[in-house]
C-alpha cells in the first residue's frame, strides 16, 4: 500500500512540474460542493496539492511508527494488541492512499480542464472522497471491535 501511495505521489509531482510552464497565470484554487470553481489563484497554487499530500504522507508514516500511542475502541491486552496495531496501521495506509489519489485527481482536473477552457470537478468526486474515508473508518472500527 505504501508503494502505491508513494508511486502516485511521485507521479503527481512529476505531472505538476511538467505541466506547470503551460498553465495560464490563474487557475482554480477552490471548488464548491458541485465541483464548480469559486476561487482562483496564481498558477503556483498547483504545487500546494502535491505538497499537502507529501506532508500528510510523512505525518501518517511518522504516526504509524507509534501505534501504541493511538486511541483504541477496545482495551489493549497482550493477546489483542498486535492485531489492533495491524488494523490501525492498515486503516492509516488506506486513508493515505485515498487522500493521495483524490489530490492527484484534483491536480489532473485543474491542469487538464484549465487547458481545455473549463474547470469542473465531477459531481461525484466530493461524495466519493468523503464516503470512502467514512466507509474505511467505520469498517476498521467494526474490525477492531470484532478483534477484541
């Protein structure tokens, strides 16, 4: 999972760096709930997308080194603590992948649609992104409780 996230992040950096010179001076920098741009910024803002994901990925990787400091839904015992650690780390890795893919898609859409003369995130993007994180979180909460 880490390799996939890292690869997607690296590809996002390459894509943004390669496409940057051809961008217009202003690009969409914020979208409403329907995916329509409601704010514009200088084209340098495109670098914020991979930068934010890089910071999040480093933070999640650092956090994952100390699973004993997490809050768990069940009391940790010698019998269940390794399983609880595995579940929490797997959840973090999947959420990191979802965030990385979502930000990469956003970078692609901003660059591509700006070049095409339109700017619109697909209507399904935000519900899918939020829904994915919620489903993964609830699933791993359920797995944690089942693995007492």
